[in-house]
C-alpha cells in the first residue's frame, strides 16, 4: 500500500508540473507601452521590444545587463527584483509611478525657484510615470552608447516614439 501511495504522489506531482507548464504565462516579444491611465498619448506609443532586450541584448551585452530582469523590474525601493523568470507576475509601472505623463513645466519652475535639491527633484520626478520610464530607458541607453560603438541605443524622443498618424 505504501508503494501505491508513493506512485500516486509522483504521478500527481508530474501532472501538476505539466499543467503549470501548459498554463505558464509568456511575455510578448513586443509590448506597446500604452497605459489606460493616459486619456491621450501626446506622442506615438512606444513599441518596446521586450524579446530583444530580454534575450538578445541581455546575452550580447551581459556586462550591462548584470541585474538581468532587474534592470527594469524593481521593488518599491528601486532595488532590482532578483530571480525573475519569463511569465512571473510583475506590477505595471503605473502602480507605483502613479501620475501619468511628465512633471509639468510650471512645477519644475517652482522647484528651481525654491532651489529644491537635485536628489529631491529626482525623487519627486519618479512619481510621474513617463519620467520613470525616461530615466530608466534613457539612462540604460546612454550607458550603452558610452560603452559601445556605434551608438545604436536611442536617446531622443522621435527614435522611440513613432510619429502619430
């Protein structure tokens, strides 16, 4: 009887792993960075090449991708999420960077007039969804371009945001 129970446990475990594999969530190769929090997108929607970043670039430029998925996906303190695998649940950026868009120009002007420290400005900027994206993406792209030639990683608006039709 003990042997029968052991076989049942092994078969049930195998079935569970197989079912998990069938229903595992995969991440699309291209993700449109279009969030419903925005009433309207002022620029074209970025088509983020997740597959290329995750697979191709991460292997080819492993020294810049030392934190793996944590290069983009981080916790509430900005620390890279460790041991992420494709299909693992991650929060959308807007869940923490709650204010759609960029910091309004008038607010930036107030910060300058009040002589708000750069570190404090950066922290306040991170409350804005687009600012968080821009800091993360452009920061990585600038580091890439500094290290590698030719400078292929886009750092200007029109290189990431296609023209609106």
